[in-house]
C-alpha cells in the first residue's frame, strides 16, 4: 500500500476493459487516488510530484516527453499490458494497421520503459514468465459490474435529425457528467457514433427497418425519452409521433414546448415541456431521473391518453 496515498495518473487511449478490470481495482486497493487521462490530457508537471504514472498498453509521444522531464519526481512509473504488446513478433498475422499501432506505441517503447526504470504489470502467468527478467507483477482481474439501478435516457432519431443530434450533445454530456448512474441510448450510424463515442455510458444503436424498430421499442429498460424540436422549415411539417414512441417504450418524455407535441402533452402530467435553453433540458431530465414515482405517474397518464386516442 502507498504510505502517502499518492495520485495515480492512468493513461489510456479511451475507456476500456483492460483498465476497468485490471488496473483500477489494483490501484484503488493500494489506496491511490486515481486520475484518468487520455493521450492528449496532460497534467502540469507540478501535479506529477510524488505521483504514479501508469500506461495502459500504449505510451503516446506527448506523455513520453512529459515523463522524461519529471521522472526523478515520480514515485513510480508503470506499464500494464494484457496482451503481448511489447514483442513485435507476437502480432504476426494481425491486421497491418493494428500491428503498426502496436509497434509505434508499445513495442518500440520497450527500451525507453526499461531505461526509465518502469515497473511492468501483466495480466497472465505466460506474460509474467516471458518477461521474467523484468520482474513483472501479475495483476488479477476483478469484476466491475455492479447491480445498481440507473436511469436510461434515450433519443431515437433518423438521418434527418442530425441538427437535433448535435444540439443534444452538450446536454447529454452534462447529464452523464453530473449523474453517474445515468446512461444514454441514441440511434445512428457512423457519424453519430463518431460524435458520441467518447462520452461514458452511451449506446449507439444502428438504424433499423420499421418492423424491427417496433420490436426494439418493446424491449424494457428505458426511462426518459428526449424529443427536441429545432425550428427549421423541414421540422415545421413534422407530426408528434415521438409521444407515441416514447410511451410505447414505457418511458416519459421531455419535449420542446414549440413543437406539435405541445398540443398533446400536458406539462407535468403526461411529460415535460421545456424551451430552447439547454440548461432547462438538463434540469428537467435530472428532476425526472431523481423522481421515479413521478415518472410512473406520468407514464400511466400518457398511456391513458394513448388509449383514448386509439378509441377515437
């Protein structure tokens, strides 16, 4: 255990199972205060005084230079791998682009890591034996899945909703930052995935045909649906089917107050109507997320309204 509970800067390309299963449990068990950093997220040199820096699989160039300048001030430098990324021969047969990445960020860093007196942490006895001269530490995985009850927010749009998808991004970003138990689901292709990929707890669902989408809506687990409406010429001709879809999911909706849905939704009874201020959307979603009883009551009223509409 670290005597002074230092900060441990974990450097990984993006959220990944290697870090979550192996690295974080080991560091937290040691008492270290974990700070996660991406390749381009560089702390000040002063922040690294007495700290641990741990690279997960890769050593990016910008971090290499930073570590060289402060190595004498670090408590410890660690490299963790759960594949044989330090031996370029081990990747024979893999796609060449991936092999190039491994060589550039891992295999070719081996000499540098040893020169910097880095500790080696590995995930398997095979790697521990292969790199025995380095005296590697074997790190065993621990489960990270917890049976917590969270709130799932969703937005299901099409390619014609790109403006709304972009508009929602900072709202979703703030919600996921503030609400650790919240997750977000969105329908979209590569462009949507590219936009949302770096946010935590986001699921991007590939677009599907109508009959498949209807079955998809019937799967449980969604709580709050988003239905923003940007005042464009194309949107002004849209109907309010979002109310049907969100209710079909067993969820309640947050709708734009300037959309056609405003004529169908009773604010605070069958959903929430909010204006164009993103902060107002964040507050509305958070209020619903924190009050499951209110969501249940709103859903019942929404379902009753749909039944009345169906009955004519």
